[in-house]
């Protein structure tokens, strides 16, 4: 199942022109600056926004196009809005049951309980919405959407209205939701950090058009796209824990292309993690260094080099299937005579665990 | 017996008129208010102005036009006559029709405000939770607009209770059928029966006051519960 999307929406000055295919599994982040049309796209997929020249096919089901327009309540979606938008006249339980009662064919007691457990809201069920914190309300809203057992989950910046503490509280719940569920998730965000932690794929939106789409790690490191050129350029590496060293508090993680050591709280061997490596923390040597404080030295091939300014350049490095970015001075590149295709060594000063 | 039988009947007719009118107003006013709160129609304001007319129109003017249109040669009366119904002027049904027009703004405006305050979002959420439009209206819009319904019912009821001019014009002051308390009081005063006028007036005053006490008390509980 894939999701074929084609929308042309004109709203005054703003035009949204989308023609893409969204993957069937994993989290696809719809990323872009505010006003780029992210929310409009999500609303059009949900049927909340009526695009006249629209085409939307989810798997075999035609939701819009050829004279068809399936109203929102007949689309098997879960939708989480920016604000929790709980029904103020119903308890938490009432809010969750609202969708379950109307999605009888898909939902079940098991699905309902799973949603409650995943978001950890069992103890809130008897309360009224106004008795909950913003973060708790949003957890209930997510559980309410999941309890209908949707075949697609749409989230419109679910963390944007929350404070930093509450964001940090919810992120782990979202991560476990995505790991447990086998449905496509569309996640609208303008937060680079959230995308790095949660997304598998990305649609890069700007001014109503898709600038790029593909794997999140590719888009973060693609030198022909803007993200790799920002001062906080980074690569995100999916890895799994292969060893944990209690004595030094270091986790060894393996990824497609090598092994890295990162400082971390105790981790279970085999657990999946995401690493964030900032471009400015990666340096390049021609020979593997001995007698250095840097633990992580990975053999790589130079894929591409782009000059950022008179003094700085960004180098894209490939280790097997993993891309790394390195931000170095033009002088160093000149001294080392770096060229595309060279086999060199990347020295990673620090890598941070995102999960 | 302090209140005469005719006075009691007048009170009873008043309460019956207010109850029936409020019920009819809620049935007509709810969809109307919903439409007004949701419609993007550019000439919507004309409808709003028509509904608000009784707020500024002298009741006798409204009553006069109603009398003419309810009469056998008027558009409404003529239609009823054609369909084989009894004439409406000087009947209880005629009073209800008059009251519905007269109290319309007091019911429609609070409802419209309440529906507007509910906003689009809860209904969109309900749609994503598989609720059909009608389902959304009854399970989300109406319960969330509950304070508006309470206000609308009370204002509609209370305003009908105090009606005088319209009733006088189209009701004709027939004891037991169209004589309401406010007119009975007027009759007593005209006949210099101040004692009876006092009792009837006091009954209406007490009843209205109690009604408002109950409503404001309920509304207060409602707002205190949701800081």
C-alpha cells in the first residue's frame, strides 16, 4: 500500500501544488517553514480541506478524484491537531470512547486498551479535560485517535503548543507509538529536532511545493538541499546497541558502515537508537590516527564537497550505506588535497543519542 | 381565594403560551441559529436584521401586521382558510405565532453566539473520529452550546411571559383562551381593582424572579466548575 497524493489548492495568494507518493510504512515528516502549506496538505489528506483538483489514493481505496470525495468521517484516519481539542463536555474516557463507538468495525477492546497503555493515560480516564495539563491532554488526544484503529495516522505539529518540558514528556510516547504501529504516519513539523528523532522519511515543503522527498537521513545530508548547509548541519544515524561498558559509561552502537562509541546511560544490548552527529564535530584525516583522545574513527569515502564560504566547506562522507557530514576549513581541504572519491577517515568527536 | 378563577386561568394561559412558544422557538431557532453561525452567505446580515426587528419595533406594529396576515384575507390566514383550517386571529394558536415572531431574537441570538463559540475545531475532531454531520451536531455542537440553550430558553420564556402589545392586537383578550396575565392586570387596573391587580402582579413578579434565580444559579455552577 502506498499513498498517492495530488493536490492543487489555491487560497488567495497561496497555492499548494503537490504530486507525490508517500511510503506505506514508517513515519513521514512533512517539514518546512511556517506558511509552506504543511497543515493544508495534511488537512486535504484528511478531507478537512476541499481541493477541487485533487487525487488521493490510499492503497486500493480512492478517497478523492474522478468525481469521488470521501467525507472525513468515512476516511479511516487518526488525526491529532496542534491543540489537544478534547471535547470539553466529556470525560477522558468519554473522549476516547467517542471514536471507538463510531469505528466499531475496526476498533476493539484490545485496540482501545493498547492505546490507553501506549500513552499511559489509564489514571486519567475519569477526569475532565480541564483537569489535565497540556501534555496530558495531548496524550489523550493521541490515544483517542489511535483507539479508532486507523489505517493512517496524521499529526499536525502535536508538540508545537507545548512547553519544552511537556514536549520532552511526550516524545517517548510518540516513539513507542511509532515502533508499535504498523501504519503510515504523517507528521507535520517545523522542528528539526523532532524530525530527527521521529521520522523515517521526509517531504521537504517550501512555498506550497515539494522541494525534496526521500529518506530522512538522506535529506538531512543531501548537499543540494538546504539542511546540510545550515550551521547546525547534522547527520542522523540509525543504529543498534552492541555493547555497554559499565565502567566508562559508554555504549557501542553498530550501524551500516561501522561502529561508534557514545556516552550514555545504561542501555540494553540490541535496542534501537538514533545518533546525531553534528557536521562540525566530524574531522577528516588521511591516515587513522593513533594516540588521540578521539574514540571514533571510521573509514569513509568522500562523496561530495561544497564550499560554504571563503573559509568553510561541507564534505559529505559515505560509510557503506550511511552518510556523514563534515564541516572543515577550506585551508584543511587544500592541505589534505581532498577530492571526491578519496578514501579517508572520519574522526567523530562526539555523537549524541537522540533516544 | 385571593386570585379569582379568571385570574388563575389568565396565569395558566400565560404559562402555557410561554412554554409552547419557547418549545416552538427552540425547534425553529436551533437550525436557524446553526445556519447563521456557519453560513458564509454574503446577504446573511439581512436575515439577521429581520430576526432582530422585534427588538426595536413597537409590539403594536408587529401585532398589527400579524393581525392582518393572520386574518382570513391575509397571506397566512388565507392559506389556513384554503387548507380548511379555522381562522387564527383571536385564538391561542394565533398567540403562539405572534409570540414566536416577537421573541425570536431572544432565542436565536444566544444560540447563534453559543454555536459560534463552539467553533469549527471540535466538529472537525468529531469528523476525524467518524461522526457524520448530523451526529456531530447532536453530540458535539448541542452539548457544547448548552449554556446558550439555557439562556435562550429562559429569555424566550420570560419575554413571552411579559408580552402585552402583540397579544392585545391579535389575541383579543378572550378569557380562558387568549387572555394572559399581563392583560388581566391591565383590566383590573382599568376597573380600579387594585387589590386583585396586586396579587396577580406579585405572582408574576415572584415567578419570574424564581425562574431567573434558578437559571443564574445553574449557570454559575456551570462556570465555576470550569475555571
